[in-house]
């Protein structure tokens, strides 16, 4: 039996799988204040709290996207400190980048996307904070030197809201 080259072996293992180009990328910022409280924004479209963030646009890097999204959602200029986690959402084929960021200019404010913003202690997060976001916050606040790699399965935000009758 002929042996396969390493490249042929990889191709044989991944035959039939989708390419990464079909994956959507999302980004979120974990921004903490001097009291270790995390910045959250309340969505205008749904009664949910989440980290500032959103989708990566074509040709944009995830680290540029998170800076843009933070500015759009809460009106501040931020900079990336480090990558805190990569989260795979298999139901939506989305790969989420979670970054620790810091404010370099401005104060958080409401926007077209957020009707309320605030800093919250981990023990006092609003009850309607998105569970996947809570996991990302907990991971970031552990401040380990390498990013977490997690699968975040479970219902989407829209499915959760529909189940609650909103």
C-alpha cells in the first residue's frame, strides 16, 4: 500500500468538509474600569445586555473590527490589549474573537444600537445578559496568558428571545 504525503493525509481527512471561507466572524470587547466592572450595552432591538461588538466586515481584521464596533455601539475610542478567547458557534458557523480592550478616549454613551450602557461587577450582571457573553466575560477576567478556545453550542439569541415571548 503506497504511503501518503502529509499534505495528502490532511486532504483525505478533510475531504467533504466546508472551507473556512463559509464561516462568519464576530468580535466583542471586554472593557473593564478601575473597579474591575465590565462595560455592557443594552440592545435596542432586543431586551438583552451584551458586550460591545458585532460582525467583521469584508477585508477587515478582527482587531480593527472590534475597535470600530466599540465606537459604533458605545461611542468611545478603544485599543486592543489582548485576545482573550476564540469561540466557535457551530449552529451558526460563526467564529467569535473576544478581546480585552481599554478606553483611550471618550465616555460610554448610547447609540443607534444601544439604548443603555453601564459598568457591572461580575457578581451583579443584569439577569438578561446573554449567557455566551457571560462565559466570555468570565474567561477574560481570569487574565490567563493564552486565549481560551471554546465551543459555544446552544440556542441563538433570537431563539432564546422567542422562547421568552418577547
